[in-house]
């Protein structure tokens, strides 16, 4: 039977510890350098001169169609106009003799007409 093979010596800790210390020190030094560079560049960056556009002061009305200023009020007015059209009598085309009647009355007339056909 053969003896199991193994390393005859352990890993020396000193070179590994030195490598980790140098790596950690390098990372800290690079971070410190980057923080200093950021501060340096932010202090020495020229500030641009911003000239306002001439369109800022000119209040022009946009071309048609314009957007709704208060859509909820416009919708409420539209629904009220539709409700008036569905619940009142009125002329659609007086020359052709076309009139508008309330929707409830139109449904009653249609039901009577259908009942008469049976």
C-alpha cells in the first residue's frame, strides 16, 4: 500500500499578507486620488455663460388645435350638451323636416310600433 501524497510544506503567509496589504493600500490610494481629482475639477471647471433664448420672453399663442386647459370641465360640458340633445325636442334639419325627440319617447314609439306588428 502506498502512502498518501501531500505537500511537504505549508503555504507561507507572509507573501500573501504583503500582497493583500499592497492591494488594499493601492485601492485606498486610488480612491483618495479620485476624490481629490473630483474636487479639483469641480472647482476649476469654467462655468458656461447661458444666454436665454429670445423665445422665453415672447408669449405666442400656439396654432390650432389647442390643447384643453381644463379637460374635466370640457368633458362635463360635452356630457351636459349630449344629455340635453337626448332629452329634448328640436330641429335637426328644418328644410327636410327632420326633428329630434327625447330618447325615452323614441323608445316608447319603437316599442308601440313593434307591438303593433305582432
